[in-house]
C-alpha cells in the first residue's frame, strides 16, 4: 500500500490563527468557533500557509464576490513551473468552466448554458423528483432505519442530475464516484500527489465519457441538458465540444455535492435542534423558509476563492493586485452584524439573504434545482419519518476542500 504524502503547515505556522486550521479533523467537524474567532479578531487576515487573504465578515465577503476576479485557475504552463504538471488535465477543464471565468467570457458561457437550464425546466421536474424520493424511501421504510446519506442524499441528486443531463441512470454510481474525486480538489488546502493522480484520472474518464455521450447523441432528437448545451446558440455563437464537456462536469459536480450536503447537513441540524424538527413537523408549510435557514446555518459550500483585480483596501488591509482572497461564505452566514442570533437555528427566519449559493455574477447556476430537491426531500422526511432520531455518531467527510458534508447520517424512525 502506498502511503499518502501531504504538505501541511509547519509547527511555527500552527501557532498562528488561520483558515488552514480546518485541516484539523476536530476543527473541521465544527468550524464555526474558528470562523467566529477570525471574524471577531482579524476579519481580513493574511494566511501565510495558504498565501492568501481570508475574509469572514458578511459585508466584506459580499465585496469580494461582487468585485474580485473568479479567473483563478492556473494554466498548464503555470502548473508545470510550480512542479505540478500532473494537474494539467484538470486545469484544461477548469479554465473553460463558467465558475472560473470573468465577464465577458463568463457572460457568454452563462448565456449559452441558460438556454438549456431554465427555471421552467427545473419546475417541470417537481413531480418526477418527488417520485424518486418516495421510491428511495420505500426501500428503507420497512427497516425502520436508514443512512440518510447513502440511502437518500447521494442517490437523489445523482439520479436527478444524470437524467437532467440526458445520461443513463445506470451510470449514476460511476458518475458519483468521479464527481466525488473531482470535488476533493476544489478549495483543498493540501497538495497530495496520490489524490492528484486520482483526480486527474477521474477528469480524464469524465472527459472521455461526455465526449462519447455527445457524439452518440449527435444528430438525434434528445432531451437533456447535454444535448441542449451542444445545440445552444446566442447570436450565432455556440459552445465548442471542450466547453460543453467542461461545463457539464461542473454542473454535475455542483449539483451532486450541493444537494447531498444540503439534505445531510440540514437534517442533522434539525435533529440536533429537536424543537425545530418538531416545529417543522407541526407546520410543514415552513419547509421552503426552513431550507433557506439550513443553507445559512450549515452551508454546503464553505468558502470560495477570488483574485484581487487591482490594489484595494478591504477591512483596513492593503490587498495587492493578483493576491488570492478566500471568501468564507459560512462565516459570513453567521455574522452577527447581518443576522440576529446567527448561531441559533430558526426555521422561521424571514430576513435570510444568505450567501450559501454565492452572490452576484457567480450565483450558483443550479441553485433552483438544489432548493427544489431539498424542499421535496424534507417534505417527504417529515411526512414519512417524523420521529427520526440519530442512532450513532455521525462522520464528517475529510479532505473535501470547499465542501462540507457528512460521510454518513444513521437514523431510526
């Protein structure tokens, strides 16, 4: 067995306050005390281990999301200069994804993608998604117990996303495995050569898979986002094949990770606050509002990175053009300057302009679909498993970069 090599902070660095402390499993399991300490003591902090500014206040995070550059993916040549040539296949894909583009490139890609990913298309899926959820819960009902992650939170978005893309549902397990590998790289603070090989393998396999799917569907009348992306056109402009593949991959990764974590993190939060769980059971009409509160309280995506496009002053700190800036969405979502009693779960919270899906130009493309799946999942859980309770300790996933999610969530009902 090959030992994994990781590069972490030195003993000297460990004495400093910084976001790198999320590498500690105990801190990662409950990062909110760290976020509070950062926000209270140094809301704009230079982290020498990450070689980036860490921003934790709501107002400052909004500024970063609105004004700073998302074009932060190094080119293959830059990676080679850093001794990271193995990651070049990943960079080849990421530089084409809308998540890492600025206007006007981002505007172009998003406009084309919008042709195939409309709110109306999402709403049409409502009945079908509800049927999928009921089918998944039918499979565990007689057991009186389930792992919410393995039995519902993972398979639901995998089935929905694959069907929406126009891919065979039988491919869900393989697609899920690839996306989980890719997600490990996004926002991860450690370079791990073993992980790099695994991620590159997953990217190469996904690229080949989608290229085959595109060419197989060519000339056919097919429903699905992949076919829509291939045929999308705005003022004579269309995606090339590599752009279709890159944005199909990020749609799949974002769709699976965000929805899985929303359902898992959200249900755990409710079960740890039984008065809120009982309130939701008594007033299921609160579910849409509750989903927004769960997104704020336990954000599926914890942070995102940007690059300063010019010299700037933020929170009294001088930020130089080209420096990396990490906007901690989960810290902003618990900023007492923006949210009353931010560490309190309140499913009646009405003033809830959280940043769980980002903000401004790069607001999450798949947010309507994630919200819909979350609402329908919690509605079914409340209806069918209202007495749910934890049966053993939960396990948080490790080394998942910017994402926060559970390995398992065992409950009885």
